C-alpha cells in the first residue's frame, strides 16, 4: 500500500503566541522542527480574523517550505482576499474550507453542493496558477461529486465527527468511520486524490490511516497539545509510527 503522507498543521502554535501578543512560540520554528521530525509538509490556515496564523507567518512559511522543497498546504476560505493571497504565494496546495467567525474551529465541511457557482471559478483560477486544489468536505457522496464537478483535484475528508464520537465513546463511531470509508472509495473511483483530517489523535489515527485510498492526513491540534508534554518532534514521530503501523497491519 502507498505510504501515507503526514501534513502537520502548526496553527495552534500561533494560538499560544497570540494569547499573549508576544513573538513566541514561533510557528515558523515549529514548522522547521516538524519537517526535521518527519512531517511531509506543513499546513496552515489563514483565517479571515487572523486569530492564529498571520499574513507574515504565511510569508515566512512559504519561504521555508520552498527552501526545503516541502509542500505548503494553504488552508483558506473561498473569498477574494484569500484567493489573492494564494495567487501571490502560489503554494503547492490550497485547501478550501468553510469559515464562520463565531466558530471555534472548522466545524463542518465546505458545502460544495450549494456553493458550486462561486467555488468553481475560484478553483479554476487557482488550478490555472499551478496550485493543487483540495475541498475540505464532510464524508458525503453528493459533496464528493460536487468537489469533482468544480474541478478540485483533491478532497480532504472531515474526520471531526468520527474522532469526537470515538473520544466520547458514542456508538455511532463505527457508522461514521463507515461513511469516511465509503466517501474515500467513491472519490478514488472518480479519480480524486483523497486526504483526511481534523480532530485526529493517537487513538483515531489508526482506523483512519487504515483507509487504503487515503494519501495524506493533516493533523494539528492534538500534536501541538502533545508537544507540551513530550516535545513536538517525538509527538510527530509517534503519530508517524502509528500511521505506518496501521498501513502495515492492513497490508498483512
Ligand atoms: N484539515 C483541515 C482542512 C483543517 O481545517 C484542520 C484544522 O485547522 C485540520 C486538518 C487539522 O485539524 P486538527 O487541528 O484538529 O488536527
């Protein structure tokens, strides 16, 4: 089975920095450490309200990723402002996410079915600029089809509902994992590259990583939290090992 890539989301290093308005901890230093520890790429979400990552962070992340030849996955809402920033930097990838100012985090997937008319031209412009475009969607077959219809090359499946159900020991966890599997299989059949992310921790990473169609996981909040206790490098290495274990167990 193909090796699953790990994108490390460093947004919440910036959350801690911004809590005090200081210059530390520096998300760019975290990105350097993450790459040194085995992350395949760096993911960062520039929110409209700049609550964590700043424009200057994106400038610096683009430079270090380019220098190290590693992909920067720029997460952004579908707005003219974010599109202009993506086009100015031309990162390896842009992941289109929904955004509401009042939400604590990205609470659900992008509604590509309803937003097709505005999303399709934005995807086209980004793809024409050489950026690999992904739509962050719920594991829903209509959303998968819509993502393909708007011209995205990649979908990222929102694993938040599944991960939360596991953490809360809810009986629907298995069914939610089934939805992720079904959406991944359908997207793969349609020729889309399939990624997944949101809410993944050491417990949920293995069932998710075992979904053979997935090519990449994007993980942030748990890793940054774990870094407080064991350090960022060891947290990433443990996550990486669990991903590899899930893949080798499945292949056996
Ligand atoms: N993928 C996407 C598209 C996201 O928006 C996020 C959260 O910013 C993540 C992955 C990472 O989620 P978490 O921080 O919960 O691991």
